[in-house]
């Protein structure tokens, strides 16, 4: 199978973690006889520095002509700390989502027993946690009308949704629930917001088409509590743009590190895959960032290509590194491996080159896994 992949490494640690995913995907192609063609593109602060535009036309054209997009991270402190900046890295990502029609963001949340000690929750709350968040991505307050008066004493951000916008992401969430534990939870604020009441009406109408899926409804403030109090109750969470942004980051603490979580943003014809951790500029260029969020995003891309055996092998490789303690500094500050070493280990696992008696001391020195 041949696929064209647009690669946007982006800002901060984006290039480092994405390089590991490319290295591992190359191993997958060798093992399974595929061919991936990569085209590297600019977006974000890196693109602003080089072109003045957070999303150059060339990047958009490449993404439109690709089978998928593998994305690193976006953002830089010089923009984060300047609320008056007219051109911002985030504008590139928002424009890309809108232009490609990437209307659904999918974030799986899975806990690993070997990392339970890193979570602020007790082990009994973490066992069996396995849910996925479907977040509407191109509507709501992020894309509504925005305005500030001339003397900057009053501002507003409009939140609006159409029935069609709600239906298309809801269908994806219902279909996913049918392949899992057949439970869907709509998270909204229907006791206050008109848009949330529309969400609830639309989901109630659609539920008759998915009679095998049990649907419940939860206000977002309660959902924020329940994700901490009893996360294993959830299977598929469906919600609007801003609520999804917030609760998916909250859910990331369950795993023990935000560096572990992947995501997919999908539309009718395009799909983008990225870790959720952001650009983490403090670690950029130091070879210490956790690459697993990017690697697991690559696994989601393989699933998108219907390469399910390949995706499962990649996830097994990730779990092997975690179980055996080959982890980055965010997971173990004392006995950690570099970003590139973890990438090498996963590649070797894919290629079935891991020896039975592995020398952990050599791995910590970033030497060959074969030694």
C-alpha cells in the first residue's frame, strides 16, 4: 500500500518527537511492504519566522493533496506572552482545521498499570480506564464572531452551532461506541446554554438510529468531577469544542503524563494526527521529550489507513517500553532514556531486533540495543 503523508513538525519539541514517528513508520513499511511518501511543510511560529504566515499556501496545498497529515506541535512563548500579537501560531492550526473540514477531534484515554504511580489518583480508580473523547472541532466559541470595543473595555466571543455540525460528529461518536462498550455520554451545559440544549435535542434524535448504544447526559461541571472521581464509568464522551478542549486535557492526568496522549482530527476527506502535549519549548532541542504521544498518533494514522495489524504492533511496542522502564524524563526523572533512544527501541521492537537479555545500562547511555 502506498500513502502520501504531509509532515508538519512545527514548533518546540515538535520536530524531535515527529522524527521518532517517521523513523518508526519507516520500520513499519519495511516489515509490511508499504510505501510512505513524506512531504515536509511549515506551520506555526516556525512558519511565521520563515515566511511571515502561520500557514503558507504551499502547506495547505500539500495537505489537501495528502492521504494524511502527521503533525508535531505548535506555539512559542513570544506569542503566548503577547496578547496583542496580530499574527499568531495558533491561527495556522485553526485555519487548517477549518479549511480541511476537520470537524472531529478524537482523543483516546488509556491508563497503563506500570504508570499508575504517576497519576494523582489512587490505583483503584485507574484500573480499567479506557475511554475516548469526541470533540467537535470547527464550530462553537473558537470560530464564532469576536469583537473588542475601541477603548478595550468590553469584548465578546460568540458561540454558535448548527444541527448539521452537531450531527456529523455525533454520528462518528455513536459508530465508535458501537465498536466499544456501547455507551455514549454527551457532555454539555444544557441547564444554561441554548447551544447545549440544541446539542441535547440533536443527540436525542440521533439515538434512535443507534438503539444498541446507551446514552446518558452530563453537565460539563459534573463531568469534570466524574473524570476524577470515577473515570472508568466512561466509554465514549461526546462534546462541543471548548468543553472538549478542557476536559480532554484534564483526562490526560489520568495516564501519568500528558506526553502519552495521541489524537486524530478527521473530516470527510482529510485527517490530521498529533500528540496533545503542545510545543513544550523548555525541552526543545534537548532530546528529553516524551515521543510516545506522537508515536501513538502515528498508530492512529495507521488505523485510519486500515492498517490495523501494523497499528496494534506499534501500540504493543509502546507498552513494552513502558513495562520495561525505558521511559522519558517526564515519567522517570532519575532513570530516563532520551527521546531518540526510545524511538530506536520502538523501531527495533517493530523489526523484531530486541535481544532476550537486554542491557539497560547501555540503553541509558543511548548505545545500541543489540549490545
